[in-house]
C-alpha cells in the first residue's frame, strides 16, 4: 500500500490568509539590495541575504513595499535591537536561522505586524521573555530549535493569538511555565530533545489540544512517577495520530526506556487511588468535549490549507507512518499487527528512523530483515516470540542507537548477534530466558551505555562480560546470581551511574566479599534497591552492605597468620589495595592490616629510631613543632613503602599505640 500522507510541515507552509501573489514571469518593480539576491518564487517576492556576513539587521538598509520573505540565514548577528525591523514592516517571513543570536531586546520585532513565519533555529538564545515577541500579532509559525533555551516566561506568547506551529526541539527547557499556552491554539508543538520531566494538566496541557494535530515529546528525561499520570491520561484522550513517537521514561530506573503509554497506572502511582487521580486531571467534563473537536479537526481535509503538493511517504502495509517535521525522518509504527516475519514489511519505507514492531508474533530475526533500514536509530522488537537471532542480524544498522528485545524467548547472547552495531547506546533484554552470555558479547559496541538484563535466568557473567564498553547503567535485577566477581566483570564498570542488583539469591559467603567491597565504593545513589542475602541462613534477609566482612567470611579473621585457601582471595587483595588508595572505608580486612603494619613498623621503627637520633643530634636547637616535622620526614624516608600519606597516618597511630 502506498500512502500519500501530507508532509506536516507543508501545512505550516500554507498561508491561512491570502497574500497578494505575483506571477513568476512578472516584472519585479521592487529593487533588490546588494549583496543579496532577489526572485519571485511561488508568487512571492524573496530576498536572499544568506551567508553575507551581516552583523546587524540595520545593515539591510532597504525598504520594500510589497510583501516579501527575507532570508538572513548563516550571517553573524548576535543581537536583535529595539525596533530593528521597523523598516522591514512588509515582511511575511524572516529567517534568522544559523546566526549567533544570544539576545533579543524588548521590542526588537516592533512593526512586523504581518509577519507570519519567524525562524530562529540554530542560534544561541537562552530565554524567551514576556517582551521578546512583542509586535508579532500575525505570527503563525515560530521555529527556534537547536538553541539553548533554558527559560520561557509565562507571558512570552500571550500576544501571539494566531500562533499555530511552535518548534522548540533540541533546547534545554526544563519546565514549561503555567499558562504559557493560554492565548494560543497550537496545531503543532515540537518539544523533543529538551529537559522536561513532566507536563502537568493544570496550567499546561489544559491549553493544548483544542486544535492539536501533532505533538512531539520524545527525548526528554520523563520521570515516570505519580505526577506523570496527568500526561498519560491526557495522551489517552488526544487522537492516536497526534502524538508522534514515544514518551520514553528516563526515571525511575526500572522503567527506563519504557513507553509511558504502555505502563500501567498502578505501576506509576502505586499509592494513590484512582479517584484522586481523576481530581488531578481537573474537571472531568472539560477534556471530554475537546476530544471531539480535535477529531473533527484531524479529519479536516488538510489539502485545503496547503500550497505544495504532498510528499509521498512509503509506508509498509498495516503500519502507520509519521514524518517528523524537521529532519524528515519517518517513524514507522507496526505495533500489534500480527506480523510473523520482518520480511512481510512491504513496501520498504525510505529514511525510516524509528521502527516499532512490538507486540507481534515474530520468532526469528534474519540478517536479510534489515537490508533496507540502514537509517534506523531505534528498533523496537519487544514482546514478540523471538528465540533466534541470526549472527550479524543487525549488521546493516550502523546508525542504530536503541534496540529493544525485551519480552522475548532469547536464551543466549553472543558477540555475533551484535556485530555492526557500532552506534548502539541502549540495549533492552529484560524478560527473556537468557541463561548464558558469551564472553565479549558486548565488546563490539563501544558506545553502549545501558544494558537491561533484568528478569532473566542468569547465574553467571563471563569474564570480560563488559570489557570494551563504558556502561553507565546496568540492570541485573531478578536473576539467579549468587555472587559476581569483581575481577574480570565488575571492574570494567568504572563509569557506572546506576546498577540494580535487587532480587537475586545472593550467597553471602567468602566469595561475595569483593562484590561487597566494590559496592561500598559506590555511592548509595548508584546502587538501585537492596542487595539482600538469601543464603547462608544467618545472613538471610540482610543487606550485603550491612554485614561485616568477618561475619560473611570468618576465614578472614582466623586465617591471618598462615596461608589460608580463601576463595576469591586474589580479588580481595588487588581490590583491597585499590580501595585503600581510593581512601575506601574498611577496605583491607583488619587482621591483614594489623599484621602487615606490625611487621613493617617494627622494622620502620628501628630504622627510624636510628635516623631520628641522627637528625636530632644535628638539629638540637629547632623548636619542637618544627622538629616533629623533621621527624616525620625522616620516618617517611625510611618508610618509602607507604606511598600514600593517609597510610602513614594509620601507621603513626599504630606506632603510638605500641
Ligand atoms: C545595530 O543596529 C542598532 C540599530 O538598529 C544600533 O543601535 C546598534 O548600535 C548596532 N550595533 C552594531 C554592533 O552595529
Ligand atoms: C510575564 O507575564 C505574565 C503574565 O502575562 C506574568 O504573570 C509574569 O509575572 C511576567 N513575568 C515577568 C518576568 O515579567
Ligand atoms: C520468514 O522469512 C524467512 C526468511 O525470509 C522464511 O524462510 C520463512 O519461511 C518466513 N516465515 C514465515 C512464517 O513467513
Ligand atoms: C532493498 O533495497 C535494494 C536496493 O538497495 C533493492 O534491490 C531491494 O529490492 C530492496 N528490498 C526491499 C524488500 O524493498
Ligand atoms: C554458598 O557458598 C558456599 C561457599 O562457597 C557454598 O558451600 C554453598 O553451597 C553456597 N550456597 C548456595 C545456595 O549455592
């Protein structure tokens, strides 16, 4: 099936009010302006001043009497001053993209009363103030993606009554102020790639949706806790096609990578009862009529307000495809359509960036499946029946960043499965039946940041399981781990920011001491949840970190003199010395410490005493404080073995105890 879907941006290109048009052949009675270039295109006078090195709008010293579009892209403007555009009052479109704009002074746009489109993308704007857009009463389209906007004041758009399209993706917006959208009726809103954690109904969402056709919220660090239920509920009430892409949770850790719409309400908000949720959403009756009006609008023939021919989108049969307004990447949604085989996806879409195949009946993944999907950055194969992944299955996906294989029947991970995924950052394998991970499975993915292996059947991780990666997040919850070695496994997690070890039957015996020490090096924020011992009996139900090493492993205490056969002893020693370098707490078992210090000290004391006497004889007249410093140096010289002054402190304490 070939779908001729309207390119959404063309809607925005269409004028809703008529502009006097020129014939392309018509003589232009307007002058141009050196060094710019002018033309009549689609009946409108265009002035092209891109890449001319302008630093100030006042340099465009020309007046045009008919409506025109002015292109000032790729110049070097840093500021827009008060009344900058007064003489350009017939502009209907101004493109200031790719400049160096940092600041827009109040009243900069005064006089631009018929301006419909304003492009401010790829600048360095940080803030939209209440007075930033004064004078733009006719503005319909505002594009300010790829800036560094951190703050928007609540009245910034209050005079933009005609604003329909607002593009703010790839900024740093942490929160939208209340009532920002009270005076506008947006049809398109792009907030991708910001820092939003939630969107409340009251004050924000209640003003979006009356006329909404498209909203994009991807790539924000959504915090999927109770508060976000308001957003989830709102999303359920807008038409399915209005939300382009996923709302992927960033927090809490166990919901990382999940689509908000697929998480059950109870999981987001375990404590609250449903009636209080409904209260959060505001009056029950208010969103209801809006849904109806949205649906009317989306079924509205789009061609009416469109000037360009529609761009063809090739979409596989049974799927829904959405084109992103900016990068022209396609999101292909083939969820829950009973596909058995990826080869059934025909015709193959062009420039597909995201492919959602979750909830189908796929059992096997072949190398040939993704031949025509090389632009994919996200592939969702969650909740299928996949038990077989051919070697090199993903080799044709060099741009893939997120791979979801959760909820399948995969038993084994091998290095060959992941060949070619050099950009992969996020890998989701939870809820499979993985028993085995072969060595170096992840080693060919240098950009890997997150691996979810929770809810599998793992008992062991191989040596070098994470070698070659720089993992920040790892979820091992709910497997069958009794212990995990530091050497060869955990030691490669030097960049870890979150690790979940909850719900494993930890066997708190000698073997686990290195793991305990490793955990103690990490802050409690990094270790998500508890690490509860299951065996032996005395440790049952206790957190590994709360137990003394000598309790876990009595051999540590009793065996200090002889040379005991101590499991994982090598781990222990190397880890111990590393830890004391790092100033770790309780790093070396006390018995070992005392013994070695004693031996060293007895010799040190003898050597030092000799030196001491020598120094004292030479510097008899020094005041006491000064002398003690000298003494210290003397001891330090003798005890070169203690490279770290911290250890010297310890040893001095021992010295005095003696
Ligand atoms: C830019 O033009 C404004 C007038 O619009 C003027 O006040 C300002 O000084 C100019 N700035 C520079 C750097 O030329
Ligand atoms: C911006 O305008 C809104 C209402 O229009 C007002 O509540 C707010 O205080 C103003 N903010 C600033 C910083 O002036
Ligand atoms: C799926 O595709 C593979 C290879 O393209 C083919 O061998 C297999 O028969 C197909 N299975 C189904 C159920 O269509
Ligand atoms: C994939 O692309 C190749 C050309 O690169 C083409 O020959 C082939 O027919 C395409 N396959 C599908 C299933 O569209
Ligand atoms: C725990 O470790 C000890 C010592 O290595 C071993 O004897 C015991 O069988 C282990 N317990 C379980 C449940 O495997």
